[in-house]
């Protein structure tokens, strides 16, 4: 007859083996990119649905803002951060005068005549302006590489070309990238580096009607299914195996307690 200590060791070994197998069977939760937020110089609040671990090839994020001065139009874009007091530029995706690429958005409630139908108006009024737009973010274009050493890029707001030197609505949320592959959408449009002139085409941040739909990941934050149909049966199987291992361990302890030492 096996000794109590032998039974105990066998039971514990079974339990550990079953627990290890169960851990391997449990599906790993998919990683999710974290969002970000920042506060502007006049109390503006800027948020972005994802700001870390983005696919370098491109992803569409949702950018929202509140507390903006509706008398001043802004650009929402993804640009090189040149530091405090300096305009973020150049912007990845370049000039988008058609408003179709989604690389930047022009928000203004009173744009010049040529901006009618191109600029997206604020919600709210006065210094309580709000907006919510989709923005296509990718790591690089022909002129700018946000993964290069010493280069920091951010989702930004800044006053439009009508107030080029005014930094009162410049707000930055730094962005980092993960792998070069992965799901997401690229801007797909031609890019250009702004030259600093006082026209929308030269500033590097351009407008959109604001109704550009995201392709790939949705602007409502929805995520594609990643094996969820298997999660429940695998979880139940693992739970049953753990329960069996636990029962074996308790059985061994009872046998040890009820068996006298051999003479």
C-alpha cells in the first residue's frame, strides 16, 4: 500500500499539473490601446480614444474637445511637437484641402468664405465650444517620421491660419506606436510639408466636413471579434480541470489523516 506521504505528494503533483494546463487553456485577453487627455492654456480639455501602442501603419481615433473659444477656428491634426510656445509642425498627412483623407480636421464656426462647407462648426458657444471628430493617425509620411530618434509627435489642436501666431488653443497629447503591422487605416493621400505661409494649404493642417467615416476600427470604439466564441467552452473546461485537481488533493489529505503509520 502506498504511504500517506506518497499519496499526498501524488495528489499535490496532480493538482499542480492540472492548474498549469488550465492556465494554458485560458484565452489571453487582447491588448487595448490606451486613450489620453490634456488640458490647454485656457482650460480646454482634449481627449483621444487611443494614444499608445497604435499601429504604425495607421489607425483611426476619435478626438473630442471642450472649453474652446468658438471665435477662433482650430486645426485638429497629428503633428511633430516642437515644444511649448512653438507651433506643432509639420503634420503627418500634409495638406488635405478636399477634406477626404481624414488626416486633419478644420473646426470653425465662422470660417472665411472659402471655408464654408469645409470647416466643421463647433458645438456650444463662447468659450464653451465642443467638437468630436475622427482622425487618421499613422507613424510617417514622405516627409515626417514620428518613430525617428528625437522626434515626438502628438494629436494636437492649434489655432487655424487666420490666427497663426496665437498659441492659446494649442493642446498636445503625445502618441506612441507599436508594431508596424496590425489593423488600422492609413491616410492614403499625398503629403506635403507646410512652408509657414498664411494660407490653409501652407500651414499643413487642413479641413474636413467632419463626417469622414473611419475604415478599419470604428470611431465608436467598437472592436472586431477575436476568438470570443471559444472563450466560454475553454473557460468551463479549465474550471472543471481545476476542480478535479482540488478534489484529488483533498482526498490525499483525508487518506493521510485516516491511515496509521506502518510498524
